[in-house]
C-alpha cells in the first residue's frame, strides 16, 4: 500500500518521533507494491530541505513532499494538504485501494490527523504500537489504551487508514540509503484553514524540544514557586537539556503547559530524566516511562516517583540541585 507519513521538524532536522513513525510506516508499506511518501511542512531554506529529504530517505521514504505556503503550524491547513494528496492518489487510478496516513503520536500528529478524519469522514486510531494488513484490505492494529496500561488489538476497516504511533513504542531504525524523489508542493491555502495557526520557538539549547530532548530536568510541587525553577533551568542548561514539569506546576501557573510532562502533556523519551520534587502521579508516570534512565530527588522515600526511578536520592532538592550545578561548573572549568 502507499503510506503517507507526516514528518515533523525539530530545528533543521526531522523529529525523532517522526523517524519512529516512519519506521512503522516503512514496515507497513513493505507489505505491498508501493512505498512510503513523507510529507514535510516548512522545510526551508533549500540546503535544510535537502538534508531533511536525505534523513527521511535513510529511514525508508521513497518520495518526499516538501510543502511550502504554510510555514506556521496550522493543523487544519496541514490536514487539507494531506487530503489533497489522498485525492490525487485516487485520481491516478492506481491499483491501491487502501492507502494509509501515519503520524507520530505527538500533539501535532494527533491534532492534524483528527482534522484529516473530520475533513474526510474517516476513522482515526491513536497511539498505535503495531500495524499489519488484515483480511479483505483492512488493517490490524495494536494500540495503547489507558495511558499505556493495556494494549488493545483491533481492526481498522476504512478506505484510508489514519493512525498515529505511540511516542515510545517503535525504535527509529535506519535502512541502507536509497534514491528519493523530492516533490516541491505549493497548494492553494484557504483563509479559513489558517484561522488557527501557531509560530513556535525551540524550548532548549540547540533547538531541542521537550519531546526530543536527550536530557529533561523535571520539577514538581516540591520546587515551591515559579522562582524556584531558576536552579533547575541552570542545571538543564549545563546538561544540554530542557525543563519539564508536572501538572500541578502548570495548575499553579508557575510554568506554561507546553512544559508539562504527562498523559495530558508531552510524552518524553530522553536518555536521562531527572525528576526533582515530583511525587509521581500515574498521569505523570505515563508521560515519562519512555525515559531510558530516571533519577528522582525527593524528601519522601515512599513517593511513587522514587519507586519507579532507576536511581533515587532522598534529600531536599533545594540543596541537591545547587550542589549538582556547582559540581558541573567545577568540572567544566573556567570560561571566558
């Protein structure tokens, strides 16, 4: 089958979550005679676009559609472009009755495919961990439910399969480089599709975002106030990471929702998650369980976050974090 994969950008490169989605899309496409076509919005300038296309080819994309004219994140406009690509495929008359559209299970991926489902009248399956052709052209899927506490096996029977890939479910696996066909696309954009749009800026050094950062320093109620995050910000900067927070922190208005880690925030998959003063509600655990290593700092040894951590440090974060900052400064040596 032909599989379109929405590829999100992180800085000048492809987001790790999208490479994971592309890996699943590649496996699905290999079951049929067609292939994977990656769709990218705002891949400019040309040098960056060429690098993006090369990265996507390395993970299985045979064709790359670089869409211009929608530079900001506009979910309905993005969905409209995907619907147009599906329409063009049908108009070609190819023997490909049931294509698929796949995206990463990020806020953007879920939102765009939800809009696509509304535009086309198609069902959408979110947070999938596996997909394979089933009987009579349908698609057999396995997806996470209840924040990943259980897996549901289902059949997605629709003219076009729309699905998103759970953030930590599939490893991004490159393949031997192959030739890629690049299409420059500038579709007409309707004004009403641009009513909702957003301009975004990187959350951390080097263009890292919360969803893609290799190090996340998390803060919870134990930080105490908005001002209490200053040491965590410095620690994150020294480690080359970003700051994440628990839901109570955003509820108190100390930090923006865009920094929330959890079931109703961002699911993270860093190499290191340093959780400071976070009790560890199940919703937060659902968001950070994809971390390779978790270090928890808390005064309560029985806090759920401490029992889930790979390493637990019983202590006051207001003493521990400054000590870590000083140690890292000394290790880095004098600057300037």
